[in-house]
C-alpha cells in the first residue's frame, strides 16, 4: 500500500504508538493524586486563615456606626463615606462586605463569623456588585442547599485522601487532567483573595491616614487663622 520509504515510516509510527499506549496504560497516577489532595488542603488552609484574620479584625472592615451612604454604583448597596468599603445587608443577620475590584466576604453578624470569601479582581469599579458568586469555585459553593451559608470553611475539611475530597478515582487520564485543573484554579483564586485582602488593608489604612491628616490640617489652619486675627 505504501512505497518502501513510507512503509518504513508507518511501521516506525505504529511501533511507537503501541509503546506509547502501553506506557499510558501502565502509568501510575499516585503522584497526581498526592498533588491534588495537597493542593486542596492548601486551599482550604488559606481560606481558614483568611476567615480567622477577618473575624479577628472585623472592626477594620465594618462598623455599623460608620457614615454609610447609598451607593450610586451598586443598587441597594451602602458605601462608606470615609473608606472604600461597600456593604449589602441581605437580612439582619448577614452582610456582604467588599471593596470594588478587591476582597469580598460574607459575614454572619450574630456569630461574628466569616462564611464565604471571594474577590472582584478583574472587575472595574463601576462593575461592582454584591454577588458573592461572580467568580465560581470548583470545589466550594456559596449556597447551602439553596440558603445562605451557615458554616465556615471548616465544613470542607476532610480526611486527606483523594476519595474523601474528589470521590472515585478517574477511569482515564483526562479525569486526572480535569481534577488537577480544578484544584489549581481554586488554589489560584484563594491566592488572589489573599492578595486582595492585603490590598484592602493598605487602601483602608491610606484613607484613614488621609482623613486624620485633613483633620489635623484643619485644626492647624484654624489655630493659625485665629492667631492672625489676634485671638
């Protein structure tokens, strides 16, 4: 069917193809399994640490006595008059807190617990929204059986095994490809949240410092003015 040169190439390809198939068939995916479990554990750890930090420092991000005004960029949301924090209260027990283009989290007021963390990275300031699932996660879900979450990230902690975190082992390499891609995406999003959290602290700190500077400057101006007027 083929000429001598083509036949030689075809025979070589077929021989290599069978060798490749055999290698794929006998591939051990234990290192991929260990990687996916470790990445999943690392991601949960990041969210648990961020939740604890936000809970311990909630006064940095929320105070009901702050000067809140209606936002003209996000319907129904309140905007802080002194710093970049936005707030949206779904009910008397929970509140969405975020900085447009940055960190966003769901806070349970009676329990003083953070039950969800996400971000608005890659969104413009005018595109901000109270939506807690604007960026979807693969192995984390905001809604708890159609209701607001009632537990924090501790509910995701499992015995560190592939079966406990991901279910049955895939029956093909493509299954492993998919799970690895999903755990990597969740891990990357968790790191983005952590970066956004740091940026939020810097932004809020800057606003507070600027406010204090304005107050001090105003007091100085008044003192100098009154001095010039002879008082």
